[in-house]
């Protein structure tokens, strides 16, 4: 009996979550549609003002590609290894004197 109640509770919980998430998804789609409409209005206004949108988009895409390539190269470049500390007593005494001064 307890197992059935627990199972019923879990089923109800998950059904409720799906219902809420579906409603949230619908609201998100509305927001995306509104954003697209506003962006299209701005694109039209820029075209009406004589701005070459296609050239601007191509330039932005090229810049993005350059950034991605640079980030990939940075990730693949060998990283400088930090110098391992020397065991106590093996350090140069002059270095220690400089630190204490």
C-alpha cells in the first residue's frame, strides 16, 4: 500500500513537472517570436537607411571565425609548466638572502 502511494506521488510529481515545463516552453517560444519580429523591424530600418546588412553579417561571421580559430589554437598550444619548488635546503643561499632583505 505504501509503495503504491509512493509510486502515485512520483507519477503525479513528474506529470506536474511536464505540465509546468510545457507551459514555460510555450512562453519561451512567444518571447523568441517577439524578439525575431523586433530584430526584423530593425533590419528593415537599416536597409531603408542604405546599410548593407549582408556585408555587415559577413564581416561579423568572419570576425567570429577568427576568434574561434584563435581560441582553438590557444587551447592546443602547449602550456608553460610552473617550476617545481626545490626541496628545503637545496635553494641557493643568495636567493634566500635576497628574499629576507
